[in-house]
C-alpha cells in the first residue's frame, strides 16, 4: 500500500466515550494496513481557544485563531491527511455542537482546497438502536461534501460498512456489528485513498 495518513475526528465531548472507541478501532485497523494515523478530539481543541465559535472575524479567513495552539495542530494534521473518519454521538438527530463548532474552524482548509478529494467516512453512536444515527451520518456527509471530499459507503458486499456509514448503539464496545463495520470502512477508505492520492492538493 502507498504511504497514507488516515485521521479521525472525535466529535464527542468525551475523550474516551462510545464514539472514541469506534474511531480507535478504525484507526487500529488502518495501522495494520500500514497507514499512519492521528486522532483529533474536538472538545480538547475547542477548550484551548479563547473563542471556540466562529464569528466571521475575517473574510477570507486568515486562521488567526489557529496560531500556536491545538487548533493549529489539528488543522496541520488535516492538511496532510489522505483519509478522514468523522465521528459524532447523536444529539437531537444530528451532530454534536462541539463537532459543528470545530468544523466551522476548517474554513481556512476550504479556501486552500486542503480537503478536496480527501476520502471520508462517518461513524455515529446513539443510545437507542434506531436513535437518529442515519440522519447524523448524513449531516457528517454534508460537512464533507462542502469541502469537496470523496465519501465512501456500502456499494459492495465485500465492503459492507453500512449504507451511509457506521451506526452504533451504546455501549459501543458491545456493538460487535458496528466495530466490524468500522474495520471494513477503513479498509475501503484506504483503498480509495491510495487510488486517488494524486488528486489531492498539498500546499
């Protein structure tokens, strides 16, 4: 396999919660494929900022809030990544407020096309089996589409990672189906990322 960086964004306020477990499972599978991996915890990034919410301080964005802090470190990882897994717990049928606030901070990446053609997949966890997981996955897909990312889903029996992505029920450590889907999804991300590496922009 070509050298790849596969990153994951934990959109949960909990560093070691249900969402993080699934993301770590996926990254562990990526490491076995030979990929470099990185995990970004958005709550820690936001807690490091004086202003965690974007307020259109400059346009175009000059990323002044990302200098010498954890946000700058996170954006630097995203500028290099070939594959990206975004995870969020379900909050009222959609993504967490923490993930939304963090993703607003990626406007500077949009301007530089840093995530254009990066391959993405989504993971979500709810308390109930049918607790809004698929609407949350679609919300994550919208984040990716605005950046011009390539989204992987099901598409073939050999890559059954769920039609939209990985849907889990709490506690995720006991959701064997979701853990298996996380492993399958990252294999698909790695395959597509390897095939499309030349399409990505690197500044």
